[in-house]
């Protein structure tokens, strides 16, 4: 074939083959694996609604580009839109095989697991929205590889870790929304470097640090929302003078400093939200230059001074909140002329003056008015009833007076709080008018001067009413039986009034009652059985009335009861077993000051969560049930003023968290349990006026006479004179002293030496005790020589000074021997234990405690003699120390001293009081 023909044939063949290829191969150079990627996605998720499973099928009937949620261009998937389909499962890595994907929109589903790092491989991705799912883990660093990303919305998930620094390098990023996660760390430094950034929303995380400078100086940024984090430092002034920023939300952080003077008169700022920080200073008057401002929230800070008059010039203002600051003075009249206002909050400040009578005409769009906790006076303007949109009125804790106006013309009223003022009810027509407020949920009229009989029209209030507060007024008459119509009522507070009559049984037909408080009234009769129907009841307060009859066992059906107070009535009968089986009772059970009788039910041990139990001042009898020891969360136990007998149960040993216990004025007997010594939380123990006997324990709370009350137990004795009880006899004291010292020393040899010291000195009273008898207390240990004499001396010095050789003050060559020797004899009082000094300085007072002991001049001699003995026995050089025989000879009484009763008594008292002081 000629060359030309050959070339022509080759070209023709190539053209033909190319035409065949166009029929089978897409124009794109990349292979089309989109259908496999979509089927992989379908495999990893569940679809309760059946949208995907029923439509996403690999068949020739419906091309995948026609599947729901799929958008294609030139047979390639460019968008996935699967919003609010209740999809479960995890987003698989294979989704990255959709290489032409530009938009990934999966919000408001239930996707879990991690965000796949493979998303960073989708180089064409512009838009990513995975918000409102259950995703966890960290934000993949690989997203910074998607250089075309413009919008990232991962809000309302459970993502943690820090925000990847690389997100700050995405030059096309305009919206970054990561709110509602648990992100930590600081805001990326480079965020805001691009000229495309419009919105940064990082609210509701745990971010720390300050606001990055690039973000502050961004010329394109329109919204910066960083609320509810832990950001701090001063707010950069540039933010307030930005030429682009329209919304600045920094609420609920740790910002400090003040609002700077605002220089940008043409600021586009519309929302300035700074509440709940630590900002201080005054509110600058230049804030009135922000003519575009629609929302200004400065509440919960430390601003002081007066409210700037210039704020009244902001005619576009919708929300103005300055609550919980230290603002003072009168409210500028111009604020009451901001006709666009829908929310005005100035509560919890120190503002004074009156509310203008025409406020209802000048603020016609008002929906919320919060002025509580100030010093406003005068009458509540009746014109408020002209504001049809008014939903919330909170005027409590002021000094408003006069008759409550009628608000029945406010169809949208949800909350009316007029508590803690000086308001009056008049003819109660205001209450009847409120029956027209069909949306009313909360009505607070407590702590006013409401008088007269509560009208039955109270039962005609809104069916939506949940809270009714009438406490601390002067309301009289009976509780209307019709009150049962308020079926959604949860909180009913009517205490501290002059209500009379029976408690209506109809109260038991308000199924949602959570708190019922009728205490401190003049109610009488029996407690209705129907109250047992209140399955949601948490608190029941009937104290300080004239109720009688038994406590209804039906109350045991109130399985959510946490607090019950029936005290100070005339209730009789026994404590119902059904009541003390309520394990829900965790805060308080108070049945005190009634006429209850019988025994405390053994079932009281079921109150395992109870913190306060008071059944005092009744006529209860029998033993204290041992099961009470099972109430291990008790912090306060009052059983005083009953007829209980027997001993204090050993099971009380488990009540380690008790703070106060009063068992007084009963007939309890036997000894005081020693385990009370180890109750470190106890601040009050009253066992007075019982029949307790024996020696009082010496440790723990018993060392503080201000916290222990033991009087009127005739058979008790004590080793602590401050307890104002007879001192225990010598034999008992000697045995208890030996036990105490063994515990303190903890060494057999030292115990022997110390007991020898006591026995030698006590021998002045007994005259005939020999050394070989003393050594019997050594429990078999052999006495050494110089070493034991030295220990003997050191122990004496420890007893006298209250110090130990290992104390921190004994360093640089100093020791206990030198410390005492330097002060002996002229300044010996400077180094004595204060307990010892007080014991002998108060000798006359101690004489009145027990006739057996006498403080005489021999007391000083005893101290001096013991000091000298301790010094000689603790000499540094062993040969300078006396022998044990010398010590015995020194202290052994001579025959001619037998008549020296005063001296012998003084020596005994000296060593006894010294030991008591040391063991306190």
C-alpha cells in the first residue's frame, strides 16, 4: 500500500476507534465510581423512613442521578442532600469516592461515630453541613486540604478536641459554625486572615484564651459569636469600632475590663451581647451613637453608675437588658419612649423612682418587662394592661403599693410576678380579671399585704397555671374547695397566712402537685386521706397549724416525696409504717412537737437516703430501734423529749456523717458509746436529762464542752472538768489513764516508764507501793538502765510542755531538754502547756467541781519538782543521769509525811490534772 494511502487508512481507523470510545467512556478523565460510593453509603446507614432503601437500587429502571437526595451534573454526583430523614449509622470513608462532590448536606439526623478523615480528599467540596447529629471525636485536620471549602457547619454534635489550626488557612472559607460541641483549646490564630470570612460561630464549647488579632481586625467579618465558653482577657476595642461587624456575641465568658469609648458613629453593629461576664465600669454614653443597634444585652456584669440617657436615642432597639448589675439613680425618661422595645430588663440593680403612668402607651410593643429587685415606688401603672403583646411582668422585690390593677385584658400573659411589695387586694377584682388570661402559667403574689377571704374565683384561673404563690400575706377564710380545677398546678404556696377550716380533700385531686405548702396558718381537722393520690408530690408542708388525728398511712403512696413536715400540730396515734418505708424521703422528715405515741417503727431503717429526721417532743416510747443505724446519710437526728428507754444502739456506729444528734429528755440508760469519739463531723451531741451512767468518753467531740450536753445524768462522771460533771473516782481514773496513755505512747517500754511515774507520785497517797509491784505493769518487758531513765525524763517534759522532741522548733542543735532547762526555774511558766497553766491558774474554780481535790500552794511545788526531775533524767551524758533507784528514793514518801494530807492531795491533783490536760 502506498505511503499516502497507508496514512489515510491509519487516520480513518483512529477516527473510527475514537468514535467507539466516545460511546463507552465518559468525557471525564476520572473513572465514574459514584454508584458504588452511593451504595456503600446506603450499606452503612439505616433508614427508618424507607426513603433510601426503597429508592436507592442498583438497577436500570431508575438511574442513580434520579435517586432522592442526589444532584448530578454530567452524570457525576455533585450534591448530597439528606436533611431531617432520621438516618442512623456512620458516615463511611467511601463517601470520599464521590470525587466531584461539591455539597454534602446531612443535618438533623442521627449519624454517629467520627467524621471520616477521607473527606479531605474531596478537593471540589465547597459546602459541608453535618450539624445536629451525634458525631463524636475530633474534627479531622484533613479538612484543611479542601481548599475550596466556603461553608463548614458541624454544630450541635459531640465533637471534642481542639479546632484544627489548618482551618485558618482556608482562603475561601466564609462561614465556620462549630457551636454546641465540647471543643477545647484556643481559637486558631490564623482564623480571619482571609478576606472572605463573614461568620464565625463557636458558641457553647469549652474554648479558652483570647480573641485572635486577625479575627478582631477582619474587614469582612459580619458575625462573631463566641458565647458560653471560657474565653477571657479584655475585649479588644477594635471589635466595637469595626466597620463590618453586625453581630457580636461574647456572653457567658470570663471577659474583664470595661466597654471602651465608641468612636465609630456609622457602626453597622446591630447585636451587642455581653451578658454574664466580669465587665465593670460605667456604660459609655457613646453607645448611643450605634444607631443600628437592635439588641443590647449587658446583664449579669458589674457595671455601675447611671443609665446613659443616650440609649433612649436608639429608636431601632428591640431588646435592652441591663439586669443584675450595680446601676443606680433614676431611669432616663427617654428609655420609656423607645417605642420599638419588645424586651426591657433592668431588674436587680439599685434604681429608684416610679414607673411612668403612661408606659402602656409609650411602649406598645413590649412583650417582657423585668424590673424586680430595685427600689421602685408608687403604684403599678394601670396602662400596662393596654400592651396586648405583654407576656411577662416581673416587678417583685420593690416598694410598690396600692391595689393590684386588673390585667385581664392581656390575653398573652404567661407570667405575673408581683411578690415582695406592699400591694393590696382591694375587693380581689384583680384576681377575677386574671381568669381572662388563659395563657397564664405562673402567678406570684407572695409577701404583700393581701387581706380578706380568698375568693373561689381562684379556681377559675388559667387551665395552664403551674405555680401559685400566695404565701406571707394576711389572707383569711378557708381554702376554696374548687381549687381542684387547677389540674396542671405544680407549686402551691399558701403558708404564713390566716387560713382556717379543714384542708380540703379536693387538693388530692390535683394530679401534678409537686409542692404543697400550707404551714403556719390556723388550719384544723385531720389530714385528708386523698393526699395519698398525689403521686408527683415532692414536698408537703403542714407545720404550725392546729391539725389533729392520726397521720394518714396513705401518704406512703406518695412515692416521690422528698420532704415532709407535719411538726407543731396536735397529731396523735402512732407513726405509720407506710410513711417510714418511703425511701424517696431524702431531705427532711419532721414530725416533732405533736402527740404521737407508741414505738418508733422498726421500718425506719428504710429511710436510707434521709438527711434530717426529727421526731422530737412527742410521746414515743420503747427502745430506739437498731435499724435506725441503717440510715447512713443522716446528718441531723432529733429524738429528744420523748419516753424512750434502753441503751443507745450500737448500730449508731454507722452514722458517720451525723452533724447533730439530740437524744435528750428521755429515759435512756447504760454507758455512752465510745464510738462517738470517732464522729469527726459531729458538732452537737445532746444526751442530757437521761439515766446514762459510767465514765464519759474522753476523745473527739467530748473534748469540747460547748458541743456536748450531758447534764442531769446522775450516774455519769467525767475526767474533763469542763463538762461540769462529777469527776470519776481515783481507781476508775487510774485505770482509764493507763488505757489512754497506752494508746498515746504505743510502746511497751515507754508505757512502763510513764505508768511508773504515775504510780510513784500516787504512792504519796497510798504510802506503800514498791517498785517490784510497779514493774508488773510492764507486760513482761525488762527495764533497761540509762536509756529508760532518759525516756522517763523526756516523757515528764513532754507532759509538762505539751511538746515532743520531734517538733519543728527543735533543730540547729536545740532539743526539748535545752528548751525547758533555759526557762527553769524563773520562766518555767513560759514553756508549760497552756492546759497545765490554766489548770493551776484556775485552781479555785476547780475546787468547786469536786470536794475531793484541793488547789494549794503545793501545786507549784509539784510542777517545779517534776520539772527538775525531768531535766535530771534527760541529761545528755548518761553518767550525769540518776539511776531508777535514785528516782524512786527521790519520790518515795517518808514516814513523817503521813500526816501531810494537804501535800499528798496536791501532788495527786497535780499529776491527775496534768494527765487530763494532755489527753484532751
